C-alpha cells in the first residue's frame, strides 16, 4: 500500500511540476532562461539519481536473497557465491552505463547559454 501511495504522490508531483512550468511561462522558454541545455542538465541529474537508487536496491535484494539461501543451506555457499558476484557485476554495469549517459548529456550543456539565460 505504501508503494502505491508513493508512486501516486511522485506521479502527481511530476505532472503538476511540469504543467505549472508551462502554465506560468510568459513567452515560453526564452522568458525564464529555461532552454534545451537546462533539460540536458535535469535529465542527467535525474538519470544518475534514479540509476544509483535502482542499482543499490537491486544489489541489496540480490545480497539479501543470497545470504538467506546460504543461511538456509550453508553447504550451498560455494554454488551461491559465484552467481551472486556475477549478478552484482551486471547490476553495477547498468549503473555505470547510466553514469556514462549522464556524462554524455552533461558534455552537451553549453554553460555560457545557461549563464546568459538561453
């Protein structure tokens, strides 16, 4: 139930936040200096934040399941350890790909355009 409420809150917050930005804009993007480069900066920041959260959650779930399996059957620890390390490496590689994409977006940002307001 808590997950449903959290997703509903975040979804509502995102819709209201994006809608109000366009509703109060006087002359579009040039009036408040919010340009394509600002969208690049926001997407890079949100992307790496979501990827870090998802990767940490996935690694926590994988480690929890592996430790529970070892606790239930200590003799199977050798068979569980190798797939656990492989799964953790794959999860971490997804986070590294997200970091790479965030860096690529960050490199497209023209700092002078942001400083001058568009």
